[in-house]
C-alpha cells in the first residue's frame, strides 16, 4: 500500500483554531474591554455602597454597642410613617421647581437656538457661568436677595404678590425667607441650567426648513410651535425635567439655608439622621425609600412621555 501525499500548495493542517476566527473573536471582545473601567468604577463607587447601605438599613443596635444585621425590615415602615410629610413636601417642591425651570428655561433655550445668531456662544457661557461658583455660595446669596428689607421683597409687597402667595401658604405675611417660596426659588435657580442645556440641544437639532415649510402652508407662529417645534423638542423636555427633578427632590442645602423647620425636605432628614442623630439604619432606610419613589416616578413619567430617545 502506497502513502498519499498532500499537494505542495495545500495549507498546513493544524489542530488549533483558524487565525481568522481567532482575530474575529478578539475583535468582538474589544468593546467589553473598553467598558471594563466604567464597569469597575460603577461596582466600586455605586454597587458596593448600595449593598452596604442595604445591609445598614436592616441592622439594629446603637453606636455605643455596635450595629448588627438582624433583617429588621420594620425600620422602613417606621421611617415612612414618621417622615412621610417630608417625602410629600420634597416631591411637591421638586415638581414646582421643575415646572418653573421649564417655564423659564424653554423661552431662553428657544432664543439661543433660533434667535441668538452670533451671540449664541456668549449666551451659553452665561447659562453655565453659575457653575463656576460653589453651590453653597450661590444659595447663600439668595439669603441676601430675599432679605426682609431688600428691594425684591419690597417690590413683591408693593405689587401685592406676597398677599397672593401668603393666601396660598407659600409665604408668611410680607416675609419670603424661611418659607416654601424661598426654598422653591433656590431650587429653581440652582437647577435651571440643567433644564436649559438639554432643551437647547434638542431645539438646535430641529431643521429650520421645517419652520419655513410650515409658514408656506399658512401656519401661524403659534401653530408652528405647537405642531412642529414643541413635539420635536420633547426629548429635551423629558431630559431637562429629569435632570432637574431627580437632584432637587433629594436636595437639602436650599431647605436648610432658605427654609425653616416647617419646610424641611427629606434630604435634610437623611442628613440629620446620618450626622446628628447617628441613627444609621433609619437614614439608610429613608435613602432607599427616596430612591425607590424617585425611580417609580421617573419610570412612569418616561413611559407616559413616550420619547424613543429615552426608552
């Protein structure tokens, strides 16, 4: 029997994986390697603290004797029963501040996107300029602006605006500081850029020729805005409201500096439980309840908004 020989131009037979397939598999792993730093960052600075807070919320004990995990879920119910007014107040203040940011920010974003011309960059810098100052200093400045003898309060009093807000329970007589109006004003000012920038980005992407086409079809400016501009800017509206509502619902600086004991928000309660009362389980439970409530509200809002960019 004679042995068969392979033709001289035949490729060598190897038992391993073909080089082309190995290169293809390495190429598929490249995106995951690029995501690895971000994943590690989230694990170390988000997932690990989240798990630690979850374990803290079901502990019992004291700072002197130490805390132990006893799976005491009653802490959640007790915290919710005791501090539900602060939860409702935080959601109300955040919702009002978000609405005010939208009312104030949308015209400004529209102006920058469609009417600013060569001054567009200057206006954008002015929008983000407050970020160059500390959040705390900006809030403290409002204590001077809303001082009892200041020109702002004097104008509001002479215009009888404070009479209306006092009837609504947002101010106390002719005083603005230490009232809900002062807290909401601080929230609106501090988070206004978070509303303007997404709105501007969404409006700037709208093709100007669509406005011209609407005018050619005899649409009035209001009809053009209602049928063309606003629907196409909804992704920016949703993004801006989320970026405003989420941080303002957990804020405690504005309520601490501009409000009083009657305007305390849930962020102030959590801060007090952690640093003053030293009741770590209650503070952790309140944090998780706040996170769950905000997550539910945001999910419901996004689904109702129905913007494809966010779903």
